[in-house]
């Protein structure tokens, strides 16, 4: 098959036949089951895992559960091939299943510049992680750890994940990039809703925000999404570290309050969601309390041992 040919359509459209209530209930249970069971299984083997391995296992368990759930919710809504399902489940870190599976959405082929930019960010991230962090004195463990985390984020989220998105887009698959130039955000709402970690944002919107919006006001639903996001990060960050409980949740509470402020009459009067003021406010709120999200105990007890395990130190 040549690189320009679309994936073969090996799957038929969803059957228009009406499903019984029992069938629908079974489908819902099977969709949510991995997300419920995988983290529990990781918890059961927690005593046998070092902290960094427990963190990655827990994160992967939640990720795989969400992947399955989003695929189950989308598979009957759009016509797609078996290859697309396998590619979405096994070879794409994003969570927008409908966009990825839908064969009618064919994005333009990426130009050379995004490829070069993604390769450059991969290289910078690898350099920070495996070379710069190693050169920092062991007497400065937090600086070492933060340098390694910055390198890891650049290497994976802005580098490897972007290259994967470009690959799929070059194949005619509408793989929406995970990161969309977050530094350009002019507001907190834009940063968290459109530019930072689109995979997690998509799940939070579809699985948390939309159901909540049916019962509470828009601002309350948005704030609760941040609170629940904080609890999930507490699970993946503080639990493996064995300390710092509540700090990641506190960080996301601050983000939620920041969005409320920027959308308030005071925020609109002060232009907190546009222009230079909006950029400054976004950087201040997101970066200022970042030490609460990746708190020192997490850096010392999880990140630094992980960096040693991958020979970054």
C-alpha cells in the first residue's frame, strides 16, 4: 500500500437496529470496566513496585482505561476501519476518538516546518533530560529534578507525541495534536481548554463537564472539572510519593478560581483574558504555584529515582 492511500475500510457502519435496554447497559459496563479495574489492579501490586514504577503504572492504567472508554463511546457514531480502531487504541496518545476514527475528516498534509519544529523539541528535551540535568550538582536535587521534568515534557508531549500526530495526519487521519502552542495562550480558559494537553482536556470535557453541565451552572461545572482533575493528579503524583497530599488538588483549585476571575466583570474590566495582560495573568497563575503540583517530595522520591533508572543521572 502506498503512503498516499487511505486505510482500507474493513469495518461496516454501525447497525441501525435499535438496541435493547439490557444490551445498552452491558455496553456501558464494559466501556467503564477497564477504567475501574486497571487502577485497582495497580494498587494491589503497589507494595511490590518502586515509587516511580508505581506512578507510571497508575498513569498508564488510567490512560488505557480512558482510551477504551473513549473508543467505546465513539465506535458506533462514525464509520471507520478496523485499522483505525487499532491505531487509535495502540498507536495514538490522544483521546478525541471521533476525530481520529472518522474517515470523512481528512486534514491537509503537514508541511516541513512542523516536522522540523517537533524534531527540534524532541532533541532539546532529550538534551535537558540526559545531559543538562546530569551536569547539575547533586547538592541541588530540586533543580536537577525540575530540569529533568522539563526535558521529559518537551521530549514526549511537544516532541514524540507531535511527531506521531504529524505521521497520522500525513496518512490522512485527523489526529489532533496533544499540545497546540500553549505559550501563545492569552487566557487561562484558552490555555486549559484549547492548547494544553488536549488528550486529557477532551476526556475532562466529555466525561465530566458535559454531564455536570446538565445539573449545574457553567461556572460551577468548569470549577468542578478543575477540582476532579486535581484529585486525579493527586492520585498519580502524591500517592506514589507518599506525601504532599492535597497540593496538586490545590493547584487545580487555583486554576479554576483563576478562570472564574478572568471571566468575571472585574476580569473583563482588567482585560485578563486578552492581550499582554491576559498572557501575563495566564503565566502567573499556571507557573506561579507549579511547585504545588510537582511538589518537592514528589521530585525527590519519584522523579529523581526515575531519572536514575533511565540513566539520566
